[in-house]
């Protein structure tokens, strides 16, 4: 920065806003699926696939 130049410029706020939106999007992608489908979804799906495999007759 040049001497006497203010830090409060639009390009700085745009960068900050972009990082904020990106961080929010990442947080939603990490935590929202757990809230929507539940914590036991993976275990239930594994049990379902194992049951399906057990009932499948190999020839």
C-alpha cells in the first residue's frame, strides 16, 4: 500500500465477502447432510447392502 492509502477499498471487501461465502458453502456441505439424512445413515445403508448380498444366490 502506498503511504496515506486507505485499507477500506471495495476490492478488499469483495475478497472478504468471497471468502465468507466460500466458507459458508463449505460448512453447509459438511454439516447439512448429517442433519438431513441422520447420523446412522451409513450404518443402515451398509446393513441393507449386506442383507441384499446375503439373499443373493450365487451360481
